[in-house]
C-alpha cells in the first residue's frame, strides 16, 4: 500500500505535480505560486459538484512537473487497469 501525508502538495518534495485550474490566461490575477499544487475545491460563485477519480495503473506515469490534464489522461489511458470515482460538493464560503 502507499501512504500519502496530509497536505503533501503544499510541501516541497521530490514528486511530480500537474497544473490545476488556476492556470489560465483568462484570469486577471497571477496564480503562478499555486498553479502546480492541489488547492482543493474552490467554487467561484456558488456550490459546485466535483469528481474525484482514482486510477489503478500497471505502470508509473512518465510525466514531468507542470504537466497538463490532457497529458495526464493520455498517459493514464495507456496504463489504466481500473478506475473509480466519487462526486463531491464544494461549498461556496
């Protein structure tokens, strides 16, 4: 089994992280400090539904730091054994 520490994405470490949805040329603010980290659900205007997906793979993915979602999905589809997901509600606070 694999153990993942709480708030792992916020710590500096030797692991690969991809771009999140704060990466956009359409946003006026500069999110470069957090665009390669998990920040959790952040509904912009009202409660939103989010899907959390977990994949079982037959091989480690060959991705570099700062990868985009389409690169991730391409790699996953080549190595996916199984997957499951759950829908979660992110509350606007």
